[in-house]
C-alpha cells in the first residue's frame, strides 16, 4: 500500500476517534451536572461574595482591638500680624512659614468587653453566612437532580410513543391489506389512520417536552445553548417492596445535625446573644490609654550664637548675637511627648443604650423563633418528602402491575383485530389505555427516584442515580 493511502486511513481513523471523544464529552452524567452547576451558578457566587463580606467584617473587628496610631504633618504660611506657635510671639508684617508634626496612639483598656463580644458576634455571623452558601448549594443540587430526572422521564415517554406509533403503523398496513382484500370495511382503515395521526401528534408533543426539559437543565447550568448537550442514561433499578428503609423521625434526627439551614440559624442565635452583650457593654465605663509626640519648625525663629566654650556671643550692642535656627535642630529641640489615661462614664445619652439593649433582646427573641421555624420547616419537608416517596412507591408497584395487565390485554385485542373480531374503535381504546398506564408508570417511577434521593440527601448521602 502506498504511503498516501496510509496517511488517508490514519486521517479517517483520527476523525472517527475525535468525533467519538467529542460526543462523549457532551454526554453529561448527573454528578458532572451538579459539579458544573456548583462551580458556575450565579446564585452560589453571589452568596459566596456575601460570605466574604462577613469574613472581612470579622477580620476587621479583630484589628479594631489593636492600638490606634495616627500621624499628622502640616505646613502653613502666615502674613501680617499672627501668632508664631513655635515662639509664642506675635509677628508684625512678616511672612512666616511653619511646620508641625504630631503622632498619637491610643488603646482601649476596658469598654465592657464590647470589643471581644463584637469579635465573637462577627465570627458567628461569618459562620452563618458560610452555611448559607452550603444551603444554596444544596438547593441547586436538588434542582439539578429534578431537571435531570425530568429529561429521563421525557426520554422514556418519547421511546414509548415511538414504539406505540410503530405498532400502529404496522396495524395500518395490515388493515389496508384487509380492506383491499374486501375482508373489512374501509371505515376501519380510516379509524386506525386517525389513531396513527393522533399518536404522531402525541410523539411530537413528547419530543417538544424533551427539548424544553433539556433547555431547562442547560439554563440551570448557565450554558449558552443546548447545542449537542446530552445526558447520560443510567441503569436505574428499584428494589421490590412497599415500605421505605427509613422513618421520618430517624431522617429528621440525622438531618437536624448536618443541614446547613439549621446550623446557620444556630449561629445566628449565638450571634444575637453576643450582640446583646455588646449592647449591655455600652453601659460600662470606657478606660483608654493614650500617648503622643509632637514637634514643630518656624522659619523666623532664631537662637543665640555660642562660642567654642558654649557661652553666648555678645554683640556691639551688648545683646546676645542671634543666628539662624536650622530645620532639623528645631525639630529635635521642640520635641514634646506625653502619656495619659482617660475614663469615660456614660451617664445620659438620650436613652440610646437602653434602646440598643431592648432591640438586641428583640433580635435575640427573633433568632430563637427563626431557629425553631427552621427546625419545623425541615421536619415538614421531610414529612412531605417521605409521604410523597411512599405514595410514589405504591403507585409504582400498582402501575407496574397495571402495565403488565394492559400489555396482555392489548396483545389479545390486537390479535382479535387482525381476524376482525373487534372494531378499530375497541383497538384504539385498548391502545390508549396502555399508553396511559405506561405514562403513569414512568411518572411514578421518576417521582419515587427523586423523592428517595431527597431523603437520602437529608441523611447526608450524595445525590446519585
């Protein structure tokens, strides 16, 4: 074989492999969908940003416990009569330039533990916001699972409709042969063709529902378009039985310990307790320590000239001779520093402290109610999902028997139709009943799968099919 043919075959093989890999990349499992959504969902990103805000607030409250240190520098010009603060004398018709430098530090020694309780409160608020992120992630995961199962349900409906239409197409051909042979009237063919048209319409409706369910999932995943996006079809088996493996109280006792909405409410309650302590701390005296250091410079200030022995130099007028006072020498000689303690005792501030304490108590009561409401809501959700799962399981078992019976009945009616023992109306009625039974069976199946996954999720198990 020539080298060119080898190259041509290799190119074909590469294209086949590449297209196969490409198709595989566009087949999304439920785990892949959930993972992608958790990384790209906008609601999760917004809640995560809020959590970062709370983290910054907590970090800042810790920094607030450190001493404050502030520095100030100024440069000024004065004209005419003005007070030179470096010499404490008035200048007359002089232009004066001056500089001042001031540094101050203070630290709170005691303020009724407001700083410590504020740090504690902000930390609890940060933890609560982080749990809110988990809550949003859980909600998104459950919504993705529901949308995923809706696609599987619609796919099976399309398959059932296609199979039913294929059977009807075959029956149309058989009926046409019998009509042409004169065995049955032409009206039978018209009736079965009407059933064919109705099933074609039903198939189109199911296909539209399938496309819409794909669109819903891709929108939840924040994908630009559906394109060639397809999901993986897992093998789903439902174990036999009429009862669930868990009880409502058993699920709730476990969920109460791990569900983020409960943990968030508990953190909020503790944060409210710390907030009450902060408000009560406003009644306490405030003791602080402060210190400062300052210096200044003036361009009109002079100093006495000294000789080699350090004695003042006397001029002809018998007055000490003055010389220019250098910048850095002035700064060094004018240094002033001090240390002090201040005590502030709240006596009356328009009852602001009493109002703050009262509001903090109300906030604490509201947090207690929020926690109780979160627990009640969780219990109601578990009760509802448990009841829905039990009902779906019973419908699944009952509809499974119904489908088996209807399939046998339909085969019997079909055989009788082939020999002219029943009319096409009876055949269509039996076929429609079978279609409804299959639809009810699929609906109960996927309803049960979703509800049991929710219950497993409350037990701390990941969502999977």
